[in-house]
C-alpha cells in the first residue's frame, strides 16, 4: 500500500474542483466519482481499478479531495495485488500514486506534501 497526502493552495479552489472532476473523468473514463458539499467545502472521492493481464495483477486507487475557497487537500491511497506463485504487484501502487500527482502537475497545480 502507498499513501500520499498533499495540498494545493490556490484561489478559487471551489471552481477549480469542477475542472478537476471533468478532466479526471475524461482521462480516466472507468473511474467512479462521488461528491458532496457541506457549507463552503466540497468533498470528492474518486475510485479506480486497473487489471494487468500480462502478470495477472491489479491495482486500486482512491483519491479524496477536500476543497475550500483557498486550498484543496488531496489524499491518494493506492493498493497493488498480484496472484499466482509469487503474488507480485510489480510496484503498481507506486506508479499509480505518481500518475495521480502528475495529473495535478500537468494541470498547472503546485502540490506541497505534508
């Protein structure tokens, strides 16, 4: 399991979250996105799974975003699983976390780990 937590400090965080939702669905069409809002805070949870036929393994990723007007907090939890004789995931969970972080960087967000 790999866990990363970072924040994005940017004005108009609530407007940016809508952009993230639409772009994320476009780049990862098989993901499930659920969102709720309470007062001036939006919570978005994104869940994905990917199966790798070549080595009979899979990876699952959960991305939780908590957005207010000033910042967006991001929590990424990635799980890798293999099957067969060696039960290897071949580092899929690390690659998934890097892919999520790259998504935010590619969209112009500056991410700070905490």
